[in-house]
C-alpha cells in the first residue's frame, strides 16, 4: 500500500471520528486505537520498501510517521488530563492546569536545541536529525533498533511528533479552562500556530512569485497585501524594507532559490 494512501485513509477516518464523537474521552479512545493500527501499516510499508535512501528515510521519519504519531501523543495527553481532572474541585483543577503547563516547559527545556533548530535552522534540520543514519553524537542513541522490524528508528521523529502534539495540547488546555459547561471542544478546530521556519528572504521570494503569477484574486491584489497575509498566516515578522529584499534576490546568482527548493521537494516526495 502506498504511503500517501495510508496517510489519506488515516486522515479521513480521523475526521469521521472527530465529527461523530460527542465526548472527548470516547474520541480519545477511538483515535488512539485507530492511530496505532495505521502506524503499524505505515511501519510495515517502510520495512518492506527496498528503497532506504537518505531521501526516503528523511521523508518517512520527518513527514510521514509524525503525521500519525502526533495524534497518539496528543490524545494520550488529553485522555490522561481528563482522567486527572475528573471530579476535582475548582482549586485542585487549577493546580492540574498549572502542572500540565510545567510539563510542557520541561519538554521544551529538555529539547530546546532541537526545537531551536526546527525554527531557526530549517535547512540543517533534515541532515542533523532525520536522515536515519546510525549515528551516536551523544550518550543517547539518535537511532534505536525497532522492536517490531529490522530497521533503526529515528528518536527525533517521536520528539518532533510530540512537539506538534504539545502545540495543539496548549490550545486545548486554554479552551478547556474557559469552556462552558457540557460544551465539547472541537479538536479539528483548535488554533495551532504554524511558524515560518524558512528564511524571511524565502517568504518574500514566495510572495513576489504569487504576485507576478497573478495566483491570488486573478492578480487584483498588491504585493503589500500578499506580504501581510503570509506574515499573519505563518507568524513571521517581515522587514519593512522588503522592496530591498527583492532587489537583493534579483542580484543573486540563483534567482529562484526557494522556488527551486520547493520544486525539488515536491518531485522527490510524490
């Protein structure tokens, strides 16, 4: 079964569970069970795949596996949190919320270098953490032997998935604390920030490509509007002199450096 078919099928079933479930506890149980089944399918597919090139390993550990495992981390956190909250008084509930936030802080303290690289060194992240090479830069193994299959698991794949889950869980905690009685939180609609992790020059290049291609509103928009929209969507503060940035892009040897990178990523991952 093709990787993308597995992911698409998983996303469809996840969406159906989220729409039909009336209580978050039952939703968590169903999603956890379903996610584990799909994770087995995905790992089996990887195990049987004869192509274990660096590109394929990176794609699996960085993009495919976390697509499923982030939901396992998230719903485990939600289920455990709701169990702990059950029947507690308001004062004890506030302590439980505070404890959850402390756990989140500990996660980021423990993995701050990795999280920093994810956000500020995106070009180096794949090579440093997700190639699946059997490297041991510290006492802890980056890549550990899979229990079920004869290949090495990338431990950072799990850390990355958990970081995605934590961002959603923070939003869940906030809504849960301020929700009305008996109101069910719609997990699919949780607000999660997706920060831009490429460079500001890259996003300016993308903005001008969208502008000159008339891809937005048939060209009836300004470059300023596109810049502002991308800035808001990806939570990135762009320089006010982005006109100077495009001049710098025009003068460099590789005019479409970021667009070429997007093209290469698409061709090698489909």
